[in-house]
């Protein structure tokens, strides 16, 4: 069971970035997947959640209207489109898998290695 | 908005029992989870659904949740358990993390 993030990098304030998360080793469409971020030297902050089907999505207030979560179950992939980026979005972004099949609001039992996003001019 | 409060740090001697608290309004009616994060590594789930251990997590890790407080207990703490620990729960379709507790084993 593995999650591998990609797509991070340096972007200017106001810019956009699209993160990807490739999943393997489990029945991807069965599980809700989430994005969690961690600013340098800070704690964990939940960003967004998507149901297994992709129909239901949820966002933290800090990113609502700027970030969009999506998934392609045919490619076992998760995405996070980030627009209007701000300095405070600078963080390592992790994707993480829900623990129980089908359940939405659950613990996260498998985490990727993270991808760094830096928003700076 | 909902908050989970953790002590910033705890210190324990090797072989002793470490207890890390997590406080939130009526937390006991929610499911609490705990994550361990070592420097430079991704978080690892150590307790979910208040008191369940994922496969591969040592038996010395246990959890409880009642009233307004969830507690992570590490019995016979080992040096390898030194890490940051985060509690987490869901409130109004939002995942909430506590601020984290740095556990020092010395």
C-alpha cells in the first residue's frame, strides 16, 4: 500500500500549482482520500477530503474557493488544484488514505512522503 | 471553531509510562485518532477510533477517550518513541488536529 505525491515546487504569490498523488496496493475507489499540510516547523493542518466516488468534497476554510480536490479512479490518482496561492500556503503537502472502506470522516492510516510547496516572490 | 488542545511537551524516562492528553469540547462523543511523527518523516497512525491499534503498532501504545479528554498512553516507553504526537478528530465535516506534543525520552 503506497501513496506518492508529486507536483510541488516554487510558485509566486497569486500563482497556481497542481499536486498529484499516485496510489497503489489497495482498492482506490473504495477509500476517501485527504490532503494534509504542514508548514515548516509547524503542526499538521487538514486541507481537503474527497469521497471514494469523488462525488463528495470538503475543504478547510483557509483554502475554500481557492483549492479544488479531485480524483481519477481509473488511474488511481488524486489531485489538488491550488489557485491564488499565498505565502501562508507554503508547506509540505501530504495525501493520506482513510482507514475504513467507504467511510468518510475517518482516521488516515497511510500517508505519502509529502511534496513541498513554496509560495514566494 | 472546534479546537483540540495538547500540551506542547512531555518528558518521560525510558521504561516509564507516558501519557499525552488531548482536550476538546465533548471530545468523548467523537472518534479520536493519534499520529506519531519523527523528524523528517511522514506521520504514522498509532491509534484510531479512540483505542484501536493499526497492525504493526506495538502493544505499548494504547488510547482512551471520555468526557472532554482523549489520552494516548505509551507503556514502557522506549527511546525510539521520542517524536511529535498529534491527536485528531472530526467536527462538522472538518478534520481537526491538535497542536502536537513533543515527547522527549531521557
